[in-house]
């Protein structure tokens, strides 16, 4: 039978060394390591919280910088040696819990405690494709002169979920839908620009419209042609007479025996009178200079 310990002998038992006490205290009081994205990027250079980012840097919070550590980016992938207090993910999608960190103990063995990122991360570093800009309608006598009474500009090529903005000189306007409208005025080549941001915040190279655009909504000031057609009827006695000026769409009557002897310069002709008509008929046109 073991002898009982004498109380008077307890006074002579050595206490634990200070360094051992400190080691035990540190081991039991170690803080949790948390994994955080350095920057969850989004459109217009604003921070986001959706886990979709163009910046794959993951920072370790609560890590003792004197500790060695390892990380991996899939549940079956190899453990990689960490450096500093962060690591960078390549482009791709990382499932919840697949990004893991563990520390290395004093005996050079990995700790059984594993810290994980709590949600899915998508790293996207690819800029959006270039947009295409076009006038919704180039009105008037020419459909290619960029002079129009319709200031709507269509924007095509937007990525799903993308945001975009357009610039008129130094003025920046956040875009909505798939078009924007220019106010009345003349816009020099390169003055109108557009760019889009994808969900991760990648920005497309700014695209400019390299044509001068004129938006003109001012209607003509009324009838401004000579009295030859003052009655809106061109009759036989007016053959070879010249009509000049610009008017709102005007109705002319003609006889099938009339022959157009000069069509130039019919720059604003909306309806060319065929010489094959067999009956008196009204046609609608805007004219600058033509004669029968």
C-alpha cells in the first residue's frame, strides 16, 4: 500500500518552470484564424459582398506571424506552404469549405485544426467583351450620315448581370437597359464613350463612337418653295419649271405624260415619281431642286 503524502513535504515540491506555464497558457488561449477576401470587387470600383471578385487574394486574420502554415484550395488537393499572412487564388470557382488553412506544430507536424473559408468564391479576371454602339434610327434622306431626329443609341454585347455607363465628354452617366438617348446637339468624333463592368468588377476598354453625330429635332419652318407648286398641283403649263426650297412632306399631283428631265440634286427625296404611272396620283416627297 502506498504511503500517504506528508503535508510538510509539499512545501519542498518544485513548481513548474515559467516557460512551461507560458507554453500551456498560449496553447489553450490561441485565437481562431479567419479567412477573408482582401477585396470583394464589384462594378464601378465599389466593394461588394457576393464572393465574386477580380482579386483572388485571401488574407489570414488572427495568424501568429511566427507560425508556419499551409493551405489548399480543394478538399482533395495538396497542402501548399504558406508565406506571410495571405495567398492568391487563381481564376475559377471554389466551393464552400474547399479553401482550407492549418498551422504546423512545434514538432513539424500539421495541426488537426483546420480553418476554412465559409462560402463559395468566384475569381474572375477576364474583362468583358467589347460593346457595339449604333443609332436606333438614322433618319432623314441618308441612313448613314449620322444626322438624325432620333437620339437613341443602342448598346449591344452586354454580359448577363453586367453594369455599364456612358460618357459625353467628361460627364459620366450610369446606363440602364440596352440604350441611352442623346439630347439635341452635335457630338464630335470620340466624344461619346461607353464601357461595361462585369459582376466581378472587370472593366471593358472604353469604346468611342468614331463618327460625328447630329441630333436635330427642329422641324422645317413651313413651306418654303416658289409659287410654281403653290397649289400643290404641277400641271401641263408648269412643265420644265424648277421647284426649289425645302418643305415638310408635301402632296403633289402629276399627269402620267409628265417626264422628269432632271433628278439631281434630289438629296432629300422621299418618294421618286415613276414615269410609268398611268393615272393621276398623289405622292409625298420633300424636295430641294427638281423639275418636270
